[in-house]
C-alpha cells in the first residue's frame, strides 16, 4: 500500500480551504425599506386571464401566470426595486405565445407622464427581459417610476394579463463601485443583492446562468424573494420595445 506523507495531507487540506474560501456564498437579496410615498401596492403576478381564445384562466401552454421577476414586500404587497442603471432590464415570465398575444410596457414618471411601448412575444413561453431603448431619456437618479406590463390578444386587442410595480434609480456609492470592480461576476451578484440593488443583481445572475450553467446564483437569488418556481424556466430571446 502506498504511503501518504503528513505533509502531502496538510498541503491538500490547505488547498481545499483556500478554494472553499474563494467560493461566493449564495446571493441573498436584502430589500431596502419601501418608499413611504407609494400609492397602490402593485401586482407581481397576474391573478388569471380571460384566455385569449383559450380556456378561462388558462394561459397558453402553461399553468403559470404572467409574473414580474421582482421582490415583493409581504405586509404591504408593494412591488418595488432599485437600479443603478440609466436603462435597466425588466424581467418577466411570459406564458403567452406570439401567435395569440402581444405585450405592452408602460413607464410612468412622478408627474404621471407615460411612455408606452409595444413588443412582440415569442412562440415559446419563458423568461424575457425588456430593456428601454437607447433613444429614450434615461431614468433619473432619485426619481421613482411606475411601470406596467400588459398582455393583449391579437384578435381583439383585449387585455388578458397584467402586472405592475415601481422602480427607483439609486446612486452608486464609491465604496460599492470599488468592490464591484474587484469582484467576480458571482461576487457581484452577491454584492448587488446585499445592497438592495435588485435589477443589476438579477441581470448579472442571468448572464452567469447562460455562461456557467452550474452556477447557482440565478436560482438562489430568485429563491430568496419567493420565486423559486420560476428559477428553471427557460430564457427566450425577446423582446424589442417600440414606442407607440
């Protein structure tokens, strides 16, 4: 039997500890205090639909409803999250097919000025991300916006599902900026989440999901805000927002 020296065992243990120390902890989202001036709470998931030619309350090809991938405050039911981006990605699970429905995204500022966008969907249900076009004005730091995402039937333009909530652009502190610049993508997800910056945390986690399928950031982040059942849904290539 081959003998293993104590030195070899010690070196192996040291290497194992060093590698484990480099692995990021699962990202947990720490929600900031909700704004006191929010009016209606919002809606993270559609309660049902009139079907768009399908059975009542039955979205196309899926039992799941239209859902915004955002945190929710349980006591108030407020759907609110912050971003540091001028034009963040908004993430949704869409169970409707382009053959029967289309989407409309609405962004409303504090003065209730609305910008309305129309978007096509895809044939397959899945998770989509909507990004504001580069041609429109960026979100302003410190300003709170209300958004709506509605699904309409192609045949009669009647709304069949809708979700809504709030987004606020926050400033990026110099300390967090320095940490992010030195961090790996997995660590960035955790840093954004720990600082209550949802939009960027989810976007980086989505890219990790695409490039490193074994990375757990996406699943852990969604689970931390009660969206575990959405974690394994496929991402589909969609959608381009066009101003109506």
